[in-house]
C-alpha cells in the first residue's frame, strides 16, 4: 500500500524557481497593465475572486457620495490586486480588517463602531465573491452545515455563482452586537465564520508570527505538499483505530461492572460450576420474590402524605434491579448501588419514627386525661380540688373564704372542660392526631420485626457472596447473565482486542507513511526557501525545517478526533552567520572561516523579526501554494464546530490578502518580494484551484506588476467628525502619478513619473514572461 500510494503521488522534483506542488503554466500575454483581453476573460471565468468590498461607518469612515457607503470594486477576474494610498488613508481598515470581520473576527475595539447623526451607531461591511470550482463545492458544503439551501448561490442567475457576505455591527446597551447575512439570509456569526473562513486568508506580521509559532499551523503548511491519498489514509486509519479502541474499552467496562461473587472472580471456566451457579440464582430468585411480596403488602397504606407514606410509596415503586451511581467523583469508575435496598433502609427508619410519633401522641393524651396516672393533668386537677376543700374546712358557706374557694372551683371546672375537649380532639375519628397516627400505622400491616428480618436476610446473602448489600441485585443480574449466556462481552472481547491491534498496526503504518512524506517535503522546503533568502534581504541566513517523532500512536493526542494528524512535530529554524565584529578582531582568518560556519539562531518564531517572519512565510507560500490558507484554517480551528469528512481536502482560499507584508523592506529585497507575489498570483491563476492575491503595499515595484491598482484616498474630515474616503481603480496617467508619489513623495515629481513609466514597462515585460 505504501509503495502504491507513494509512487503514484510522489512529490515532484524540486527545480529552483518552481513550486513544490505545481509547475508554472504560461498564461496569455497582456497588452497593458490593468487591461484584460477578451480571450483572457473567457479563460479566467473559472477563477474565484473578490469582486467588491463595501463598508459604511467602519471606524468612522464614509464615502463622499453613494449615501456614505465606501465601495471598492476589483473588476472582473483580477489575479493580482495592489492596494495603495498614503499612510493612514485606511487601506488595511477597508480591506484587511473588513475581510477579518467577515471571517468572524472579534470586534476588540469599540472605536470600529462610531455614532452617526441622530445617535445612530450602525456599521456594516459587505463582500461579494465570485466562485468557481472547487470553491463552489466548499461553499455548498458549508451552507448545508449551517442549514441553508446551496441553491441560494444561483438565485441571481443559473450561470452566476455569487456569494455575498455581510456583517452589521451596532452598539446596544454599551455592547457591540452583530447581525450577519449570507446572500441576503440572516445567519449567526458562527455560521458566517463557517462559510467565509475557508475562502479568505489574511497575512500580516502578526498572522505570520502566529502561523509560524503554532505547531498545528506548521504541520498544516507541510501537509499542503503531502499527497492527498496519504493524508486521507492517515485520517481513515486514525478514525478506525479510535473506533476499535473505544469498542474494546466499552466491552471491558461492561465486564468490570459485573458484580459476581468473590468465589467466581478468579475462575476462568465458569461452566464447571453450573450447578452451584444455578443454586445461587435460585436462592436469589426466591429472595427477590419474597421482597416483592413484602412490598406488595404495603399496597393498602394511607394517603395522608406523611413521611411514612412517602417512604412506603418510594419502596413500592422500586424494582429489584434498579440502581443508581454512588461514586464519589474521585475517579471515572461508576459504583452502582441498589435503589431498593436504599429505599428499604429508609422505610425501616420511617416506620421507627412513625411508631415513636404514635407513642408520643398517646403519652400526650394520657398526660391530659388519665386518672390512673398521678402525673396527668386531670389527676393534678383533682388534687387541686381536694386542697381547696381542705383550705375551707369549718368555714360558713357565706364567708368570704368560702366564696373565694367556690370561685376557684368554678375555674377548675372550666379547666376540666378544656382538658376533656383537648383529649377528645386527640381521639376524634378521622381527624384526631392519635387516630390518624394509629390509622397510618395499621394500614402498613408490617411490623418493625418483619422489616428487620428482611434486612437481616439481605445482609446475610450479601456476606455469603462477599459483597456490599447494595450490590446484591447487581450480582443477581450478573449471575443470570453468566448462566443464560447473554453476556456477550466475554465472547466479543478477544475479537475486539484483535481488531484493535490490527487497527493499531494500520494506524502506525499510516503514520510512518505520513512521516516519510513529510520528511521529503521538509527537506525540499528547506532547500527551496534557503535559496530565496538572499533575494529577500536575508544574506547570511539559513532556513531549515526539521521533522521529528513527538509522540506514540497510542497517545490520546495522536488518535483523538480533533488532534493533529500523525505523530510528528515540525520546527522552522532560522540561523544567522556570525559577523566579523562578533568573531573578534584578533581571530585568524582560518579561525574566522571556521567560526562563520557556526550559526546563531533557533526557532523562527523566537529569533526572527516580524518582517523576517512575513517574508519567510511568503517564500513558503511560493513553494507550497495554499500553505497560508492551510495555516490560517489551523489557527482558527474550533473543536466545537462541525468537522468535515475525514477525506476532505480543502482547496487554497479564494483570496490571500497580504497586509503590508513588504513593510521595512527596500531595494532589491522589495523587488524580489514584488516578483514573488506576482509569481504567486500567476501560480494561483494557472492552477486547478484558481484564486486571487490582494496586496496592501507601499512598494511601487509591487504596485506596477499588479493586474489591478486600487487607490485609497483620505479626502477630509466631515462636519460630523467622519473621515471621507475615496476608493477607485486607477490606470494610465493616474496610475503613473500614484507610482511616482509612492517612489518619491512630493520630490522631483517629473523624474519620478519617468521612473514610474519605467516601472510600468518593466511590469508589462515581467507579466508577458509569465
């Protein structure tokens, strides 16, 4: 399989000046910069490109006409678009920031949304993209993911595939809210991100630094040159191993959750103990039936809503095999406990409490009215009467002492009536406390001794089988499964283990195949990028990509669904030769020669400047077309989003937007970067996955080579504090003047225009050679 896949998709040879995965194809010569012939237009109808970008009130910028909407039209099928303007004119804001917002980027600064006249605080950005295969299929798949009909791409015309993305920002209660549309249909921000992110890649110094710093981005860059069958095979092998591993783990968990007697734990041949096994099952079956009859005897209980009634209802509603998770959370292992045993203990406690309540109510009644009890209230009342008689012995009935005693007797009579009424209320039928408690207790028809016998026998059986009483029903179920042969896990586990080992072998072979392919790409990439460094103003620097095995196939980080594919780690290294000053003045020439071979450097994300990172990323993109888009997708990967199919290979984005990637570069290095960007646009136009390159630049060399030249002008500050912006596609004399301004500013304008003419002529020659 390795030989068949690798030989049929071997990476091409690596001639200098050619990309790793594509050979340049000659394109139709053009008659003038910015002019596209009719023949070329017919050939380029299959190019995906950004047709226009519109915005309003983005960071307070508006247009002088068209209702304040800034409209930037790129024209028909432009492969390479240069966007220029004075520093601070809003180039990056209207192009790169607008694309970032439409890709679902966060609005970090509230200043992007500023208030308009009348207190309105609405901002919007909109982009129109013309699609061609295979980007149409990518967008259609994204639309299906978010629940939209892919037919909306053809709503204007069956022959036109246009995607219109729009995002509106508004300040609501001091918070920025987003409203998004796809071809006029309202969608969520997440859905807008799902549709747009595969189509747009934005590269600036920060994006280059992030792409080179993240391992998953670096691996995605390398994988753009790995044959797609190898990537697909690795993904499928990983998915198969993950599936087999999960199946085996589920079977083992099922076996480990069985609650068998201790005497069976070490016995691998349970068939020898069928008689004993049947005896245990019969014994537990009889006890289960006994417990069921005991619960059935509670069926006539009262419905007073007491705690005893609640406990009885809970016990009667529980089945023998009901259980619950009794784990403490300290481990992932579940501990199943019998719900019925737990409810039985609670019922026993409720019966004890009910009997204590009944005894207390009877004591209360006897304390009020029992004549036989010397401590009762009625006995105390009689003793009080006797004391009153003793206190008036020999007194006349008309004496004041007798009158006072008589009055006390009357009050005692009233107390006696109240005591009798209280006693009667306690004993009243259907409503008295004593009567209700007695009725509740009699309705259960079981005694505390009956419950204790059931609980005691339950505990005895549990001790017999060497387990907790809470696990006895689970043990019963496991014994039945053993006897009936329904426990398929034991029979399926050996086969599952074998399947897992086979899947692991295939996964390991796929990872090895992927590592070999990546190793070839890294070696070729190191040589190619290293050859480009001198032309980028990085003489004496050396670039290398190193690949190493970082983990095992059995590590979770290797086989998880959203893990990086394969077992490799790749580093991009940049080293600089030591200078004469660093070598020391006293060093001999032989020593200097040797010392210069000892480079200073390290990982590129640590030792390289922002400009160096951007230039190296461009060089990598020239060698591995689509690598920037792959790195951008890897950076924006959200594990909670819907995954694509395992064999999905995304094409390069519709447009790569370079935001002043040539900043801090001048002279021959600036010309080299301009040529590389132009070559990159030519590569994308001539490939099967046709797309567009947009460069925001201050370099006249780059602007002169572009198909389209868009000029951004900041005209004035309006009376509302708004910045007036003009954006237009320039050509001819206007383009020559802009190139002259970029070259010299306001100095030597006539000579600068002559130089601009030379740049335009050179741009024509360069494009005709491509």
